[in-house]
């Protein structure tokens, strides 16, 4: 009888893996890693109430949480494979996808007005045009950064007309209050805190230019574990509905994490955060596409990039959600 050594068998298996079309089942799922963020209040409820831990307990799947300080950090974590699901602005996800980050946008956690251009209470800055020659704090690769670029474009300026000071969001707010910068591309809840506690002024607002709060998943995770991805989104949907129906509990959880006073939290959550959306689709495509085309016009995105095709590749609306 013909027999083969273990080494020979291993060699054949390795060779087969290189054949075109070769597919192998993914390893059994042992862990799901997600981010939570103060700009994604639903994630705070999800984490605090242990909803995913309960959902996957019977499968023996560990749930690991990582805090994202901004879309840029969530996208770095996704690109590095250190998280499987990350919350960002839609426009930031698009830029990341253009730059080769293999992610899919699969869910809407909020429709926010989480960014505006902010200056100090005694500043003479009153319009975007007044930013010419000024120092502006901004976190690159986030919705506030993209909002700033689009605002400058609308005023006939570019980022060459200002001095960008690259800081993470909380540091940008601190720099504005200290007077180290003239303006800041703000993000809630830090922006709301600057308003309430320091008299900061939101001198340029444009709610429609705030792109949606989007949950992204690593493309490989979605391919390997489609049922787990569906279950994560179903639990996310439970947390969103709970947040919408139980504002006192949402507020309490948010304060527990941020230690911010009631007035600041109410300004972000009541005035500037809408949680009535969940399914990703045409409105998000249009918003993200508009942001991408504006960035291309401003020279941030290369003229050769097919923005529409990239938006189509980014958004995956095929992961089912429970019927409302």
C-alpha cells in the first residue's frame, strides 16, 4: 500500500493553499473586539450593560473593549487588526478605505451634529474667512478635519491658508482654551464642554456637513464570521433602541464615563445627537459621497480616485437587522 510521510502530506496541504480558488474554513471564533467612544453613546450602553457578553456567552466567545479617542484612532485599530468593529464618521471611513484600510461600513449608530468650528469667547473670529493666517487645532483623519477642509473650500481657502496644529480632540480643546490656537475644529463632548464651561463660540455650524456616525467592521471578519457580525449588529440595535427610550439611563452611563456635568451632556445628547437611524443606505451614501467629492475638489483626495466606486465598496447594506 502506498503511504506518505507526515512531512509530504503537510507539503501537499501547503501547496493546495496556494492554488487559485482555494478556500478554507475560518478558525472557530474565540473573541470579538470592539471600540467604545464618547462620540458613540450607544457603544457606552452596549458596554456598560454587557449585552454582547450575554449574547455570546453560550458560544464561549470573549468580548474585548477598546476606547477610541477619535475616528482616526478607531481606523488605526481596524487597520492593525486590533479591533473587529470600530465607530467612526462616514467621511473618515471613506478616506481610510481610499488609503487601503479593508473595512466595510455596516450600521448607523447616530446622526450627529458633533463638529463645528470653535473659537474662544473673546475672539474676533466670526467667519471661516477670518481663519486666514490663523492657527487652527484639528485631528487629522476625522470628521472635524474633513468639516474644516470643506468649510475652508466654501470660503475660497485651503489648509495652506491656515496653520493646522495637529492634536487629538481633547488636546485641541485644551489648546483653544489656553489661547495656544486661534480656533479649533471641535468634537463633542469636548466641544459642548468648551461652550458650557469656558464660553467658547461655535462660529461656523453646518449640520448637513457632519457625516453620519457609522459602525465599521474589518472586511475579513465579515467574510469569515458573517453570522457573528449579524448578531453584533442585532445587539447594537437593541442598545440603540434602549438608549432612545431610556434617556435618563443613557445620560447616567455617559456621565459615569466622562464625569461631565449635566448641562454639557444634555447639550451633546439632547441637542446634537439623533439616535433614530440604524440601517445604512442611500442617505449615508449621499452624505459620504458629497464629503468625498468635496475633499477631492480640495485636493485632499487624489483626482484619479473613483470616489463613487469607493463609497460603493465601503458600504455594505446586506448584513440583516431585526425588523423594527
